[in-house]
């Protein structure tokens, strides 16, 4: 079994615990206590991560994630090591599939893959359809796999499809992704065809409220976010976004007034760990590298491929310096920022593991790393009660409130 990534994450904790040779014994003991306490909190708490892209990763190349895997950011042994109890499996459909009429079919296939994971070893994984399921499976020592749909394109203009996907286990829907779709404008797309939500998008949000599906505003345009806040009768979430305060001008992250409004709605922003979401330097470097890669391919009439991009990135690094990975402390700054704007009840974890490639921060490289985050929160003075809220309690609260609203509609 390959525990390379898990070992790297535990090494970070060990380094934090040991410190430098010059440290006073009392300081070393304190660091060791924080490390041990962080591991204990991670083990005993329900940790919910609202965005992990395992299904799309497995659609490209199947691996048995119930065992240790050579690649990727998630497998069962690393989840157990990190204390992860409920990773939302992202049912991601690329934006261009809407025009091809293939969104629904791809979404069905990805849900099938999650069901295959569960069927291959039901003692390790189970699909969770409610907060009660998560808590019961936690008590039984099973890792829950709730489902979130990243991109509403599979709804295909028919509310009956929304009900269908609810019945298959979908419990949040990200309204759009990289392009504007028939529901909402996208933060990545200059084509703002609706000026926010479409008329059908308004119906979709209302039906999600009625069914008990969380409305996810990650990826949508600012105008669409404000439309959602006017329409929804239940709290919304940002399943994998961070604070725009640290990446000025990047609409994909949330502005301060949006974070405040989401909190007033009772919702939660789940912090994305991707370095570009965390650090302005990483965002600028990644943007420049992508543009240079596109120009290189066009100039040489080359088809995109993982191998081509990898070789290009290596050459780019030799000419422009290595990628500036974000740090654990910079990730913690995003949590602090949201808490200062709102409260400790309005922030959580939406790492984007298996979705942001090799851009993950130092100290948070895979799902074995959550104790590092807990240790950082402890060092910054967060109480154990507050940490439990961030790890999963806040999302469970919102999920239950969404369910409660659905019973009244």
C-alpha cells in the first residue's frame, strides 16, 4: 500500500510538534500537546468536506479507493487517518456538455461510480442522504458519501429531473460551472445572458427549497448570487469558495458583502484549499501559466493532454520560477476572515481535493491532512467547540434547516 501522501501530512505535524533544536522544553511540550489534541479532535469529531472530486477522477481512470491508491487526494485509508467522515462526492459535469446534450447521462454515470464504491466494500462506505445518515454512519465507523451535483446542466430544463436526482441522492446543486447555462450565469463566463438567474433558474431554486436540496452558489456570477438571496427560502451554501479579500478581482471567490449576506441567510461558506483560491500570488501565476499554455498549443497546433501540460508546466517553472504554493497559515487566514465578518457558525471545509490538481497548499496535500488544519485553529485560539462547528457542525445545521424548510413547502 502507498502511504506517501499520508506520511507527508503526518510529517508536517511531526515537524510542528518537534520545532527547532533551540526550542525550550516547555514550548516543545506545548507544540506536542497541540498536535496530540488536534489528532484527538479530528478523530472524535464529524468532519464534513463538501467538495471532493473523486467520481470525475475515477471516470477518467478507475481505482479502488476503498484501498490505498497510488494517485489522487482521496482514498479510504487516508480518510481514516485524517478523520474525514463525510466527503461530499462531486457529481461534476463539464460545462460544454450542455450544448452536446450529454450532461444528464454523464451525471448518471458518475452517481453509478459512487454506488460502485459503496458496493465494493459496504463496511467502509455508505451513501448518506440526510444529516441523520451521517451521524448514524459515524457511530458505526463508516465513511459517509453524500452527493453534490457540480453544475445544474443535468437538470436539462425539466424540474422532474431535479426530483429524479434527489431520489438518486443529490443533496446540493451548484447552479452553474465554467460557462453560463440554462439556469444561471457563471463567474467564469463573460457571457452574462441572464444578468443573474434565468426565469427557469428561479423555478429551480424554489423547487430545490421544496425538495430539501441545498442551493450552492459557488461558481455563479455575483448577480446570480444576489438573485439567489432574494429567491431562496432556505439557507444556501458556497460548497467550495474562499474569500475574495485575498484575491482581489477574482469573481470565483466571494466578496465580503456576499459573505455577510450569505451568513444573514443562515448559510455557510466552505473554504476551498486550492492555492489559487487562497493566495494572490498563486492565482496570478496559475492564470499566466494557463494563458501561456493555450498560446503554446495554438502556435504549435497541438491537442491538449495531461502529458503535454505537465511538460509545458515544467518548462514554464524553469523560466518563471516554481509555483508559489499557499501555506496552511494562509488557509487559516481565510477562516479567520470569515469569522471576523460573520461568526464561527458560518464557515466550513470545501477543500476541492481531487479537483485542483497539484495546487494544494503546503500541509494540506490530501485527506489525511485535516489534523494539520485543526492544529492551526488551536494555535489561533479557537475552542474545541468552535472547531467542531467548522469541521462539520455548521454544515449539519444548514442541512437540517434546509430539510425543515422543505417540510413547510
